[in-house]
């Protein structure tokens, strides 16, 4: 008989039944979670706070409280779906790797004050969602906290926003004056109110007669840096449109008006977003 079996192999129908998961060790899983929960956070990425916050809201769904096993299961299911990860072999049940990954995630959310460890049953923690509204948002190119600020963080944010408003005030006045110069009869468009830059009762009123109010409204309404930068961009765009030449008439072309676009609008928009920021600050 040949030492090599080269004959036809028997035909076998593979079973479609899911393979049974090997039994995991709950104590090992809990240890993996606790160690990962206390693991120091990695260097903060620009949009990390928003990413964590959005994933956390998806993990909790409609729930306010989740026991440890449900928290881990939801996190594992969502991450696998996002990464389109398919395990080649059945993972243990419970799975130490899933507990470790959820522990890292829970620890970061806990330190960002997004969740709290509320109560324990049989020594296992429950996690409570602290706010159903996103507490982080993208401003510029980084995540910043917009809700759930401590008094010290709120005071710092207010000071930074105030500096940005003070820096933008002269440029806003210059842009308004330029609009009036280009079109003495121009009126406040509805889009300025729709974007929440100005109150509704100002729509349709002359820009010239309302110039002083418009130029100072960002201070009275306490615009934040993102909204302030958007307002500057809106005004700069309005100036650009107003400075475009009119279509030539049948009797001959009209002279093109001087195109006046403030040179430092882009620079001031960056200043409005970033003035006073500590380059070493974190997302928190």
C-alpha cells in the first residue's frame, strides 16, 4: 500500500449549526475588566471625546442602567459590527477579551464623567449613563466638552469665548460697514436669523440703520468660538457677494465695483476658534 493516500476523499456534508462556545471563566473575565478599567488612558486624539461619547450612547440604547455583563455584551456587539470582525473560532463564553476591551472603554468614559458606577449586585457593578445628550462636540478640528463642565472648566471656557468675542468685534464692525458701503439699501436677510446669528425682528430691516446693534449682538448673545467663527464667515461671504459686479446693461457694461475682501478674515476666524487655548489641554 502506498504511503501516500491519494485516493478520493469521502464526501462529507458540513453542518450549518453554530459551533458551541467553550465555557469561559467569570472570575478571569472580571479580573480582565478591572485591570483594563484602571489602565492609563492613551494620548488623547483630537476627536476622541466625541467618538467615545457617541459609542457610549449606542451601548446604552434606551437604558439608563446596565449591569456589567450587559454592558460588555453591548460594547462587544457594536464594536464587532463597526469593525466587521468575524471570529474564525468560537470565543469563550464569557470572553476575557470582550471584558478587557469593554473595561478599557468603560474606564475612559468614567474618567470623562460620562458614566458612573451606580450600584453592585453580588459584587458586580452597574453602570449609569449620566447624560443622554452628547457632552462633546467638534469645534474646529478637535473635540471639546460642551456639557457637564465643572465650575472651573466652565469659567475657563467663558474666558476663552470672551477673548474671542473681543478679538472679533472690530472685524465684525468692519464687515458690516463694508456691506453698507457696497449696498446702502441692503436689508438683513432671513438666513441670518435662521442660522441664529440675529433675532427674528431684525429680518428685513436696513443693515445701515441696524449696524450698531448687529455689530455688538455677538457680545450680548455671548457667542461661543464656533458660532463666532461661523458668523464671521457668513459676513465675509455676504461682503464678497455684494462686491460682485452687476451684469452689464444693454446700453453698455457698468464699471465693476472695487472688490473689497478683508485680508485677515481667515486669520481672525482661526483666532476666534482658538484664542486662549492651551495647546497641551485635553478633551475633558
